[in-house]
């Protein structure tokens, strides 16, 4: 029957080889090469990403090591058997700046001071029986003279310090130096600050304020150790030294004992002439020379 008779038209079909036909093999080849190209691209991108991250991480590590603050490494571990082990610990009290913490206390004619150089990791201290020399005015001097004696002792080592914290036993002196500075001690400290380029901040030894827990523990141990020094005999200090520093947080830092001179204790001038102690005449006699003279007679 003729197609035109039933009102239906036949759709012509094109062969694959004819112009305008669909080539399935060609489409499959294109899809296959597109898939392989995508996989190759992702593999190359992943390798390049790993290489880039590894290189950046190495550069960040090198720059971090260059900027790292050089702390002192200490061996402060002991095993159960008492033998010293090698446990590397970073010192929490060291700083990368020239920072100073100093304690000056006095009791019953004994004057003690401890100075910690946090940047250098060293400790210096003194313990003196007053009077040093024969000036009896030192026995009547107050906290201003004692603090000035310590400052005059360490002034040159404090030059260009970033921070200096001095703990003393006088609230009035701390308030004056941190305030309007009307006392003679405050004026003299201002002169030394301008000359040696540092700044002194005074606080009470039994009521101070610091920045963190580690500093508070270290400052407290300095005040307690200074109190122990005041209970010692100045002539037997070396024999009892190990007991004094047992609870000192900076016990492993090198320590040096300093000696105050009469000039240090006169750093803050007093009014009037020096009241000199009478010298013992018998103490000035050379005993050996006296015996030799008796033998010659």
C-alpha cells in the first residue's frame, strides 16, 4: 500500500557512512581521550600541589628558625636513682631583651640584694653587715640609701636596659619614684636614668605586680631567698650557700657575690659630717712585729 494513501510519511534514515550520519566509534574515541586527558591533568595537578606545599613549608620552617628567640638549654632532670639525666628544657625565665629584676631588703643591720639579669641568664647578689667602713650614719639610713647603694653598684651593668624592676621594703619610696619624684633619692635616680639610658620601676617586695605566673613565681623566690640571706652570717655565707639557694628558681644560673663599698652606701649623700666609729687601738698593732721586738729585747 502506498504511504501517501494512509497519510503517513516515512522518516528517512541515514547510514553511518553517509554525510550527516552519527559515528559512534568516533564519539567513543573522543570520550576515551577526554577521560585520559582529565586523569592526566588531575595527576599532574596533584603532584605540583604536593611539590608547592612542601617547598612553602620548608621556607616557613627556615624563616621561623631564623626568628626564633635563642633560649638557654639546660640539663635539669634527675632520675629516680639520683643520676643526672639529659632532659633538654627551655628556660622559661630567659628573655631576648636586657631585662633586670632586683630585690633589696634590710633587717637588723644586715643589707641584702639580689639582681637577676634575665637576658644574660646570670645572678649577682650581696650581703653586708652595716656599717661598711666606719661611717655610723649607715645604721640610721633608710630604704632610700639602701636602694641607691644597690643601684650605684649595678648602674654600669644596667645601662640601656629595656626594663628594670626593683623590689624594696618602702612603700613611700616606691610611690615617690613612680610618681612625682620629689625626694633626693628619686632625683638622683632620674639623673642616673638619663645618663645611662634606662628606667627604674620600684615596687614593694611583699606586694608587687608582674605580667605572668612564671614571673610571679620567680619574683617570689627572689624575695624569699633575699630573706634567707638576712638570716645568715656574712662571714660564713660561703659555707651555707647551698642551703640558701635550694628553693631559688634561678638556682642553676651562674651566681657572683658582689661587695658593697662605703662609696656605694654614700651614693645618696646625707646631711652633716660622717660620724666615724672609734678604731680599736689594739687591733692596729701588728702582733707578729710585737713578738719579734720582744725577742730582740
